[in-house]
């Protein structure tokens, strides 16, 4: 049975050994999978400000005149009217608004499609590669090139499985918010499963993740809540703490969670021998289960076990 303290100790030990690699990969994942969309904001604001400075006098911003079409007799309230021109028609205004709305909807749809394509073919495979990297940081075999692992190993299968993961989570969220949150925790281990075996089918990946997170969702939720204080401190440091400590710390902790849960369900143990750096840090490192491991392959190709409730009913 895992505890938050155990997972965080593993993550801290990994940070001591792979710190700069972990910072770089965490920053890369943040920028490419969740940090885009703000480019050009300052440029737009600059042009808008220059245009306003040319058009208006900021010392007296209300010093401008509208074309007035009639003169109000003396003693009566002055109500100016704007001349829209001799050919102006209310229908033209609605036509312009309709065209503007149509252009906006088309641009929004195009942006949505581009976003989904970017997520499916770039962000999701990078997430799988990042999961593999942070799993390897729990040992001594972490290399930055692990981030691109999914692009060279069953790429389209990874794209497919991760796409359905995102799709199912979105659909459950649209139903009601809470089911979406529950399902996001149920599917939480899919990137790590694909990071170890990118050949897993969609059915295998979803079934294994569901099995591993059975009875663990609430504990994983509390684990996430335990980082709230760090996120608040990151805001106070304008995101610097997030870059240089919090993000790699959280990624490594989540990788440690996967390692604990997968070992409980038959994943080949890594703790077969102790190496000096990890012995001093209190963390044990074992054989690499990622390559040429028959036990590892058997674990991922074996039929998924039934849920405990079903086993109890069968025994009765």
C-alpha cells in the first residue's frame, strides 16, 4: 500500500540525480502541451495602443464631434443624431453583423480542428514520451531523448489510444463535470502504460488503467491536492518555482505512483539490486523492464483480471 510520503521521497531522490534534465523536460512538456496560445498578445496590444494615440487626444478624450443632421430650437433639450448617410439601411447593419458572426464561427471551427490535430499528433505522443522519461528518472537510465519515444515506437497506435482517452474524458465531462473528473482518474495510467508498451491496444490500455486505479482514485485525488500549496507559491514567484521545482516534482511523483500501482498488479519489480546513488538517497534501482523482458511482455499481454466484486460473486 503506497503513501504520499513514499511517492514524494522517490520524486525528491530523482530530482537530486536528474535535476536539470527533469526541469528541461517538464518545461518542454508545459510549453508544447499546455503553454501555447499567448504568443502575439503584446504585439496586438502595442498596435492597438498606437492606433488610439493617433486618433484620440488623451488629454481630452471626449473632444470630438459627430455630424448633426438637425438643429434644436432654443429652450428645448439638445439631442444630436448621427447621419449614417443617404443610403443607410437597418438591413445593411444586420447583414454586416451576420457576416461577422459567420466569419467568427468559421475561424473558431478551424482553430478547434487545428487544436485537436495538434493535440492528437504532437502533444499526446509527447505526453507519453514524457511519462517514459519520468519513469526512467526513478532509476539511472533517464535520457532526454525519451521524450520522443512515441514517435519511433507504434506512433499511430499511441495517437489512436490517446485520442480516445481525450475523447472519452471530454464526453464524460460534457455529461456532468464530476463523471469527467472520475474518468480522468480512471484513465490516468494510460500514458504510462503506453510509455512502457506502445503496442497495447485501446481495449488493453483502458482495461489495465481501470484495473490499476480501482480503489485508488480518491487517494490519487488527495495526492493532487497536496500540491496546492506549491502551486500557490509558484504564483507568488511569477511561475519561476513552477519551472524549476514544482513541475518536475509533480511529474516524478505521478511516475512513482504508476510504478507502485503497476508493481502491485504484476509488473516486473525494478528493486532487484541497489546502486550507490540510490542507496544514499534511500531509493532502490533494479533491472530495466522496458527492453527484452519476457516477464514484462507477459504482464501486458496477459488477460485483464476481473474486478474483486466479480470474483466474490463467482466464488459464491
